[in-house]
C-alpha cells in the first residue's frame, strides 16, 4: 500500500492527528507518522530509503522541541528537489504566518490544524487532497508506462533521439537519489553503493552513445 509520511517532532501531536489525517487521505493510503531526524541531511537519507511514498505532511515548527534543527518548509524544498511532482503539505496551527493558503511554491497546500475540527472545512480539505493524489497517480502511471515502452525500444535498438532524451528525464529522479547517497552518507557506508552506482552510470553512458 502507498504511504503518506507525516513528520512531526511532537509525539502527542502525532497521536492526535494521525487518525484524522488518515481519514483525509482515505483507505487507499497508509498514514505513517514519524519523528524527524535532528539534521536535515539525515532526514533526507531516511526519506530516501522509504518505498511506496505518495505524499508528505510536514509539521512546520518541527524544530520547536529541539528534536530537529530545521522547519517543515526547509525539508519541503529538499524533497521537491528530489521529486518535482509528489504532493507535499505543510501542517501548522499558524496558517496566518503564510502569505496565502497555498503556502510556499514547494508545497500543494498549507493544512491548518484548526481546519480538522470543522466538518465542512474538513470535507473541502479532503476533496483537495484526493484531487492532488489522483493527479499524482496519473503522472506516475504515465511515467511508468513510458519508461517501460522506451526501455523496450532501447533494447530493440529502435529508440529515437527524442525518446532517448525523455528516457533520460524519466530516470532523472533515480539518478538524483544516487547522487544524494553519494554526497550525504558516510564514506565507509558509501562504498556499499559504489558498484551499483557504477553499473547504472554505465547504462546511462551506453544510452547517451546511441
């Protein structure tokens, strides 16, 4: 099942809001709540190791209890660098601190914790969130179909230059994840990734020579 990751430094808040956020996203997703890592770099490594993630809900003031040295917006910007399409939501009780209801450019929407207690507003929020998820699912399905098609054409030697360029773009996220691992993880641990990264780079080089 696809997961929505809810990150909050306050364990009581996670207990309070996990159930209602699960209702907002619906039964097609598992709402998984986690505490942040202290360093932004370590948080990104943890996120990078997660699978089947379909969205993020980030508490804005996750540095308030001293468990993290960054806020939700900072993490949202880094996640957006890894994936340009995945839905990201800022979660806050201080929505008036943002210039508009949609928040910074890196996120889909700013969810006001106070909205969750109003039935009418909650229905509107649920509709927004599920529209975002439907669009993201369509993008991911189309991306997977194209990747499969272009890989088959590549193996058959029938890929066009334009298709090869798009194939490179479809693999961009995977490539950035490798770069992230290379730049952030400890040098000794990084040795474990060297052989796999080299094989993937060899494949890209072969594609580029076509």
